[in-house]
C-alpha cells in the first residue's frame, strides 16, 4: 500500500513538473519578442542621449571592433582604454549618420564606463555614463555634471586634458582634484574617435 502511494505521488509530481515546464515554455514563446523589443527600445533610448538616430545597428561593426581590439593600437594610444561596443547609427532611409561606442578606462576608483556618440565627420556628439562612476564623491563624481561632460560635444580627435581651466579647441578642462577621472573619460572618447577614423570609416 505504501509503495503504491509513493508511486502515485511520484507520478503526480512528475505530471505537475511537466505541465509547469510546458506552461513556462509557452509563456516565454509568447512574450520573448515583446521582451526583446522592450530591451531594444531601452537600449536605443540610451544611445539617443549621445546621438539621436532612427535605428542602431549593433552587428555590422563587430568584426572591425574585434580587429581593433586584437591589434591593440586603440589601447596603446589611449591610456589602455578599451571599447566593448561599436554601433552604427542610421536615419529612416538606412543611411549612416554616425556611431555610438561604449568603452572604459581606468579611473581613480575603478573602471570608468562611457558611451560616446561620434558623427561621420569625427566630431563628438555627446557622452554619457551608463553605470555609476566608481569615483570619489565631490571629486571624480563631478564627471557626471554638465559643466564637465558637455565640454566634449563638438570636439574632434586626439583630445588632451588641461589643468587650471582655459582649455583650447582640442583640450578638456580637468575636474579640479580629479585629473585621473578626467583623463579616463578623455581616453575613452579618444579611443572612440580613433576607432571611427581608423576602422569604421574604412
């Protein structure tokens, strides 16, 4: 009797598990496209902060980004900054209007992650910080303030950091007391524009 009861319970549990699995699979199948579209829209919204476009192509530049990473010139030229994403920004007709790149460089408290928009004529269209900066409050954290990050908009390639204010055309005013953070952000921006110039545009 006990043996029969055990087998019956086991069969019931097995049936419940199978039905639950089938239901979960059906729900996933019915919602995966909706979820994927929601993720795409959220990602595109983040890209629009630095470069407004109709669509963002995350696949076309993957091989070139791998090539650039393997060759190591971007890191060597830009304080070991590295790029993890290279996106083509396109208008409604599918024409390229610019590029969105995500990268990081070593800051004072850890990796400083930056998203950079670059136009086809190698001008920075904007930068943003998709992750919390691991920098000191009141110092490196000031990189997230407009008076710092808006300096990059409209600048070109090979930017340098200047202490004490009065930055020129290809210079960025360092955050007072946070030159390392300022340099990290600038290194990522320079890596982004160099990638566009040396790899994406060829």
